[in-house]
């Protein structure tokens, strides 16, 4: 099974639309995003900046004056898809030489010279902390010069920019609460592409959540590379620079989660992603205390073997992680848990791979994102370790992980049968106009008859049947 079939890429490469600004400048923008939720959130920031400068958007890249691709570099497969897409756009320039093609996001720093000068696939390269400079960079590119800004920032959070909600269903929205990452996991490029951690003023986050609720949204997802590291003491000061008194008075992630939950009982709150070593019991108690904080945690394990985890620089052992799962089950008994898993990391043996499978059997994740290891430039793993597990073995182990996870996902879904689920209606079902689709608190998709309900409504659904990943039922009082 290929990587693209393993991870959820339902929105990868979609064109993103925003309503026209009041005073358009006549230029059309085509914006395409790849990768994680943070990238899609960043695309909303880009759209807001350019909308204010008069750009309108189009879903037809052949009529665009500017094409931006927001890129992901965390997996080799994602990077290859972006490169192919840029090659497609380069062909259009033969018939439209005035077309400007730009690359945004995580691939920017590493590939700027190669894609600008050597392959000449792009005219603009902009890193994730430099989106405010886009209008000036576009002006430079329009003169025929190459335009680049990949500088990382220690304090940029875009807190003052109201993101434009791209292709929104009007029900769910992302809120970025922090940027960057300090964890330095051996396999990960994020610290090099997104810089150091910095948190956003909690009052701006609560204000954004309130504004979304007032506009009819009923669910927000708080985003960060590691939300559990969120800490605000004013001015974005780092934890190590705080006095004892400042640290005691700082806003933690648990406190932020509660502030957003209190915006309104009908505003559902999700968050992603958590790091096992940083998730506190305080967060779990907030999840359990508030009905509108979803009972779902994404807690990436990456490997079930302690030696591999140490090589990955994850900061916990197999035993520690299993104990953390036990605490979650105790404090939030109905919590769904998902994970990330990497197979074939440097020097992984068959026995160590079996440790991953046995940990999965112990936890029984509701779902997971699963990958074969691919070496990424600049990472600790590239510098220190040999990528010595043959590709065929990586893929074989990956398939074993996928097969086991599919089994567990089916079991978890079936546990929802015969139960009543509070579902937030999101959209018309893909398979039938007579059915609606939404998710329950545990992030499971639930499908039910349309009747007179609409997106944004809450309904109680009795699950009467299911597929491997979807509950099917009827609305009850």
C-alpha cells in the first residue's frame, strides 16, 4: 500500500477559494496547499494578506496571474508530489510568460536555490514566517527578478491577522495557537523549516474563537506542532527565561483549552498535535470536565521499542508511553486515541518492529497515520545514523502495521453500535444527497438521514450499523 493510501489526503492539492475583496486589483490568484493542518491554516493567512491587497482567487489555474503552492517537506512522498505539480505549472508559462509561480512553506528554505536557479520551477520562494512580505515579493517578481524570503522568526505568530476561511463548510475552522517546535526529534525537519516554538497571546485566540462562533461556526481545532508546549507569559517569552513568579502566572495549554471551551457550550473544541512527554493531567481533566471539549487525543508514538524511541529523541520509553495511555483511559474513559507510526527507522530490527505491533495491540488505536521511514535532509537522523533498513522490508513492515490498524479501527468503530452519539452536522454525505454527515466527540464520522437538519446543527444519532470507519444511524430525541 502506498503512502498516499495510508494517510488522509482528502484535501491534498485542492485549489483554495476566498470570496472577492471589495476593491479587486484585477489579478487572479490560484492557491494550492499540501501537508498538515498547519499548512492549510497558513494558506488562510496568505489568502487574508493578499485579499487585503486586492487579489481575487480562482479554481482554474490556467486563468491565474499568480500560482502559489504551499508545500510540505515532512515526507519524501509529499515533496515529490509538490515537485511534480510545480513542473506542471512550469509548462503553462510557455503560453503565459507573465505567469508567476511561487513556493510557500516548509520546502522553501531547503530547496530555494535548486528550484529557483537550477530547475527554474518557481519565481518566488517564501518561508512560513515571511508571508507578510508577499505583496512586495510579488512586485519584485513582476519585474522579472527572482524573489526570496525564507528568514525564520523568533516571534512571528500572525496573531493580528484574521485568517480568511478557505473553502470553508462554515462549521469547522482552524485556530493556530503557536508556531515552530523545539523537540528536535531525529527524523523531523519541522524545527528547521518552521523555527523555534513561540506561543500566541491567549486573548487573541479566545477572540478569534468567539468571532467564529458569532459567525455560525460550531467547531474549532487549536493547532500547533506541539500544543502541550503552549505557554504565554506576555510577549511570547520562553519558559527558560521566566522567573518563578512569571511561570506561576503564565497561561498553560490546559488553561487556554478551558478559556476556549468557555466561549460557548455549543462551540466544540479539538486540538492537535500532542507530544506524549508534554501532555499533563491538567489537560486531561479539562477534556473530561467540559462536554464541548472533544474526547479525542492524537498522541503519536512513532515506535513501540524503547531503543528506537531513544534514537528518535522522543523523550520517553515504551513503558512510559503505555502508562500515559493508562492515565488517559482512567481520567477520560471514553476518549478516542490516534497515533503516528514510522516503520523501518534506522537500524530497526524485526524484533523491534514486533514491539510496535504489540504496543498497537495493547492500545488499540482508533486510527493512525502510518509511514515507512524516509530520510530527511538536515535532521539528526541524517547526520548521525545510516538509513540501513532495505525499502522492501520497510514496506513489508508498514503493511503489517496498516493491516493491524485497520483491524483495530474496525473494532473501535463497532464499539459505537447501539449507542447514541451527539453529532455536529458538517455536510451532505458523499454517497447520498438524502443523508448528512458529521462527527461525534471521538472524531468518528456518523451518517444519518437528512430530514430537515442542516450543517451546524447538533443531532443525537443512534448507531444501527457501520462500515470499518463510519457509523450509520437514525436521529433520536
